[in-house]
């Protein structure tokens, strides 16, 4: 059995050994980059400088991430480790950035593409930091707890805004709540996406926890997160949430924990009568597009058709990173880009750019799938499950959101690569014990 496990572990494109696993981190130093990334995440999600204007001159997001980067570089230098542990996923992200840089001269707006590429560099930096500092089970568990509490905070904001009528006017009696002032969560669709990506991490933490009080807190947190998605009235969020539930029903089909899903589904059914009719009216437009009185559903379908035709006409180079909005303006007027990550990549960077992103997404999915097959730690398997479901959730939500170069996917991907390092270190330790 051990021999079979070892063969499975080291098959091509499976979990790879990393120098990170050979050199135990100096927790006194490496902890600062971790906490800086978590603080940066909190600033992105909640924008405290908006509520406390005195913080604005300090630029909290820039400040905490600069501290994190400097501490990270210092820690790696002190331990005589390379600044970046090169791997397939970093190579793919670099390839995406290089392709974007090479196509700047051909962009519809070279200056705009350069600005988007610069922002994408920040996203890539967060990926690198997460994948290099969340390299122990203790850190992965702590990250899951912190992100869960942030998701609960987002839910509290959403509930407060819903109760107080803080809405975005979308016309046709279809007002929707404001999330909060965070860069990634103010728009209700973005809020639904963010919470959906964090929800599987909460479930993974729930499955890995043994204490009854922890499970109670986490089960409640799952309910809060699911309710938050419902409050956003996001159709893409509802579809993504359904995919998450189905994914866990499948993964836990032979485990006793599946009963918790049934309890949650029963609670959801019992609360359906409490939802306003406007919610069901909006959700019905998922299948009955013509019934959408705001016209957004019809626009999304029309935009996808226009984008598809444009891609077929220009499949190689694209319009330049971030320039899909200009392409769509030329094709149908207005200043809205296409609400689809896959079409965004293809419009901006051609089919080559789309291909690189799809390989990156598939590679991250393979990483967490390999961990589940080969890891000896039940807790790590639970977290790998959560990360896999979160990646599946993103792959689903990507059909409805224009977020190709933003942080959403790259946060989960960074945690997935960090989990691979944890699994690789654990396997290497087990091999040494056997020897």
C-alpha cells in the first residue's frame, strides 16, 4: 500500500518536492509576511480608511503589503533561499504577463494595457506571497479561520445594509444592496463571488475541526455566508452556490458529514417562504432570460455572442490586456466590458492568453486533487477539498464576472500551491521515517 501511494504521489504533474519543505521556516520572521497578507486582505474586503478617514493618508493597503514584501524578502535572504521558488503555476502566470507585455504595442490603448498589466503584477505578487508563506498546516488553518471571520464580517455588513435599505438603484424595482466600501465587495455581484470562494474554506475548516464548539461556530458561519449570497440577489452567485452544494454532496457521499449538508438544505427550504417574491422573480430569469425587466440578462447573452464573433475574427493577438471594454464599445456601444472571464482573456490576449489561463486553472485543480489522493493527513485532505471546491466555484462564476486580472482566483490558487508545499513536506518526512 505504501509503495502504491508513493508511486501515485510522484507521478508526472503531481505534487512536487520543494526546497520550502526541506528548510523549515523560521516562524519568528516568516510570520510577519503572513500577517501582512492577511491584513492586506482585510483592507481589500472592508476598506477601513473609508470609515475612518484619518487612515486614508497612510494608504493602509500599500503600507501593509510593503511591510509584508520587505519582511518576506528579508526572511528568504536570511535563510539563503531564492526569493521565488519557481514552479509550473508561477511559470504560467509569468507567461500570461509576458504575453500581455508583448501585445502592448498592438493594443487598442497601449497606456491602458500597461496600467492593467501593472495591476496584474500586484495580483501575481499576492499569489507568490500566499504560496510561499502559507506552507505549514498551522498557517493554512489560521488562514482559513481568518478568512472565515472576514466572510462573517461581510455577511454582517450585507445584512445591515439590507435592513437599512442601503441599495444600488438598478431600475425596474430591482434595487440591490451595497456590500460595503471594500474594493472587492462593494458591488453585490462581487460580494457574492467573494463569499462563494470563501465558503468552501469554511466547510473545509468545519470538516477538519474536532471540537464541538468549533463545529457549531463554523456551521453557523456557513449559514451566514450562504445567506449573504442570497441577499445579494446575484444570479451568478446563486448558480455558483448551487454548484458548491452539489460538489460537496458528491465529495461527502460516503462520509457521515453529508448529514450536515442535508440539515443545511432542510433549513434553506424552510426559510424559502421568508424570501420576498422579488428574489424568485430575479432568479427565474436565469432560465427565462426575456423575463428580466432590467434587461441585464438579455445584455449578457447578447454580449457573449458579440464577443464570440469578435474572437473568431481576431483569434491570435487580441485587443490588449484589459481592452475588452473598448472592443465591446466598438461593437455595441456603451462602456461595459464582457461579463465573462474566459471571453475577457480571449478578447484581450487572444486564444493563446485564454489557453494559458485555462492551463493555469487546470493545473491548480490537479494540485488539490493530487493532495486528496496522496496526503496522509485527514485535515490536509479536508482543506484540499475546500480549495478544490473553491476553484470549481470560481470556474463556474467566471462565466458571469469580468474579474480576469483581479485577486479572486489568485488568492485561492496561492493557497492551493501552499497546500502542495505542506503535502510535499509531510510526504518527505514520512519517507525519512520509513527509511
